[in-house]
C-alpha cells in the first residue's frame, strides 16, 4: 500500500489528534450524516496543497481549524499529515517513508513540511505531480463532486483529463518555459532600449577620443625628457639619502656610546661611595665617643665604689665583735647566773633575754658589714673590666677611623679626575648632537626634494600618461645645476600641455573603452537572449506536441474503458470523449476589474486563437439521449462513475478517494459499482466514504466516524455489521 497513514489534528471537526491506518487496498469510512466523515476527504485534499477554500466548504484558511464547542475550546492551528510508503520510489525523493504535512494557523498562514523539514508549496506540488497526484484533485472525488466532470466546460474537462493522465508535468514545463520566454523577451526589450540609450554617449566619447589621439602625439615628445629627469632625480635622492643615513647612523651610534659613558660617569659621581664612607666615619666617630664615654663612666663608677668600699671597711672594723666584748659579756653572764640562785627567776630570765638580744645585735652587725663589702668589691672588679674593654675598643675605633679618612681622601681625588672626564664627554656629546642636527636638517631638505620629485611624477603621469614612470637611472648623474635647469624647462612643457587640454585623457579613454565593452557585451547578451528565446520557443513547441500525442493516446485508452464501463452500468449503449476547439475569450474593458465580467473574442483583423477541449458523446439504450443535459440525476451519476473509473484504470493514481459517489445507486448498480471497486483496487488504493452496504462489503478495513454532544468527530474500527449500524 502506498498510502499508509493519515494524521488529523485540529482540522475542522477533528479537534483531537486522529490517526487512520490504511493497511489494505480498500478502506471504507462510514458514519451518520453530519458526523464529519467527509472532512476526512477534505483533509486529504487540504494536505495535498488545495488552495481553494470553497472546494473544502470554507471561505478562509481559519475555517479549516476547529472552532470550539461548549466543552472543547477552539484550536489556534490545524494540521494534517499524510504518510506514504516510498520503498518503490514512486515519489522522487530518497526516503523509504515520506510524510507530507500542512499546517494552517489562525491568522490564515500556511506551513508545509516534507519529512519534518519546511518546504514551499511549489515543492510539494511538483513532487506529487511526478507521482500522478495532481492539483486538480481527480483522485479525490468529494461529496457531490462526481458530477463536476460532467458539468465542467470542455477546456476544464481537458485539464482534468490531463491531470488524470499524469500529463501535468508537461503542463508545468510548458508554463515554466513560457514564463522564461516571457522573461527573456522582456530582457531583450530592456537590452535593446539600453543600447539605444547609450548610443549617443558612445558617439560623443568616440569624437573625444579622436581629439585625444591628436594630443597624444604631443605628449609622446615630452615623455623621454620626463623619464630622463625623473631618473636623474631618483639617483640624486637615493645617493644623498644613502650618504646622509650612513653619516647619521654613525653619529647616532657614536652618540649612543657617549651617552653610555656619560651615564656611567654620572652614576659613579652620584656620591654613593663618598656617602657610604662618610656615613661610616660618622658611625665610627659616634662609636668612638661612646667608647670614651663608657670608659669614663666606668672609671668614675669604679672610683665611687673604691670610696664606698673604704667607708664600708671602716664601718666593718668598727662593727667587728672584739674579745673584750665577749669577755665582758661572759663576766656579766656569770654574775647573772650567780645571782640566779639568790634572786627571783623572773629577774634572771629578763637578764638572759637582754643578754641574748645584745648578742644577736652584735652578730647581725658583723654579718651585714661583711656582705655589703663583698658585693661592692665584685661590682668594682666588673667596672674595672669594663673600663679595660672600653679602652681597648677606643683604640680599635681610632685606628679604623684614621684608615677610613685616608681612603676617603683617595676617593675624592679620583672623583675630581672623573669630573674632568665627564666634562670632556659632555663637550663631545654637544658636538655630536650638533652634527646630528645638521644631518637631520639636510635629510629634511632632501625629503622635501623627494616629495617634490614624486609630486612631479604624479602630475606628469596624469598629464602625459604613466609611461613617464618607466624610466631608467643613468650611470652618471647629471650635475645638480643642470638638473634644476631641466626642471624649469619641464614646467614650461607642462603648462603648454595643460593649455592643450591634454589632462584627463586616461579617464576619457577608459570611459570610451568601458562604453565600447558595454556595447559589445549588450550585443552579445542580445544575441544570447535571441538564441535562448528561439530555444524556448522550440522547447515549448516540442512539449506541446509531446503533450498532444500523449493526450490523444490517453484519451483513446480512456474512451476504450469508458465505453465498456458505460455499457456495463447501462446494460448497453456507448460513451466517448470527443476533442473540440473553442475560441479563446479575452476580458472586455468593462470587466478588467471584475472577475465575473463578460468576455469577448478577438477584434476584427486580429487572428483568433483557439483552445482544445473535450466534450462527451453518449448513447443510452432505448432512449434518444445524445448530450449530457438530457440525462437524469441517476444517469449522470452512473456516467460520471464510469468516466472516473475509466480515467483511474488507464492511469491509476496511487490512491483514490470517493466520497459517497455511490449514494444514488440502486442495488444492482451498487453490485456493479462494487465489482468496479474491486477491479480498480488491484491498481490503486481506494478510500471509500459510503452508506452503501454493498460498498462496505468490499472493504478490507472499516472505520466508523461518530460525533458526540461536544461536536468532536471520533473514529473507531468496526466490523461490517457494526458499520451498517453506524452508517444509519
């Protein structure tokens, strides 16, 4: 099956996403009137690119979108996707499955997608046309449209048959070629008009160029002198520039060396060394003074201690416990003890306590004097050691100070020598800077000469042509006085050439050359366009011939099937398509702004154009009916069915959608219709929207469409008996 799936979402009454799987060659869709089953056929017409809203029972694009109900809100977009099995590559794309999707938005804009990728409507139509799925919808017969092919004009009927025969691709090519031809002829008119427009200017330029040619002869005579002058000038500028640059470079290099020496001398004379020695002398002097002060302080402190020791020694001699004192205390003790026996105990104890107190005082005095004297002697010894160390340090610092002073005197002598050297370097630096200044001024003057030389070259190139720039440098340069004299002579020549109006010749020649090339290009372009026009006319003629041949062959084949099917439906009789010609009608002046206005044939004296059409000739058994207008409603239905099936049999479309085309058939004709459906299903996939039980019985899959109180169409897969009930 080529058509595998149909997905509808938000389209008309299918508010929710609904999927139809077409797994058999015949699929029937049934349902009561008003359930939305015809919207299935219209969804297929919609997704295949139908642009007429009227053919889908609408006025605007938003009419295709679910508009809401009491319970289900309206949608802002509606989409339909149809999926094909493309393993046979009947569609000219390199995919095994092809999905074509169309989305309409509430603002009326449309989106087209091919396998999910955005494409143009033109791309979809061309792809489908190559698979015999045309834009006119011969493969989709909506409800009430079966009669359309009978009520159509011969010209419209021809277009339907061309579409059914798969000849739309030829028609597309013819229309495309005619558009290209129209564009080519328009380009030819534009090129011709452009050539006429530039012709006067080209003639003017030609006259000006002739004048310039005469002036060029005068210019050529001046070229050699300009070349000689410019060559000598370049040699002078180059030589002088080289000399100055060399001298300037040497002077700068010398100055750089002097700068380095001056920097070194200045760095030496910064006084860092002198400052260091001076600081050192100051530091040593401070240390020497401190050492002297320390020695003096230690000597004075030692002298004070000697005095204190002498005093302490005298005090100690006085405080020493003598033998007489001890004898006296002993005698007093014995006297006291002798009295102990005769006296009271309290008096004896008091005597002993007094004696003990005196004895302790004597002991404390002796101990205190001895301890102080020892401490003073130790402190005096320490101070005497410090005095000796300070004296030694004083001698060392005095020697260092003398050495530093001698070294400082030597440094100052050397610094005076360096100052003289720095003065000499500074004088030499001034001389070199003066030389550089002179050389710089000379270079600036030479730059002015060079600028003037280049300006002269530019002016000469403008005046007599760029040939003056192709000069050679002489081996021996011309003396400067002679060169300056030549410059004055050349100035006079330039004035004469300017008076002759020779300036601007290059631009004039260039403009003339461009105009000539433009004219030649337009001439070639016109020839190419004329050739393309002839080729397009030949191509259109060939395509029309091929279309005519294939169309005639297809009509003959359809007529064969049409006659058989017509005879089957009517138990005899015959029917055929007859080729006709009718004049091309052109819009009248009054109808230019009204599509429904009257049309008129070509005016007198103008060749009348004709367009080919198709009429239907038929003969019904036992009736004197020769034209379509004489058929009853049932007869028209049978005739249209026979023609539709004949068209589909000759060039079977991939699928065919028939919406209640069997509604007017009685039981016997329904069986014939069913037989025709089965026969055609071997060539094309059929989707039948029907109420007819006989038609339902020929389907492999039955879908029932119902509608609830919410107004939303719902789909279910049913069996035949259920389908009959659903259809009611």
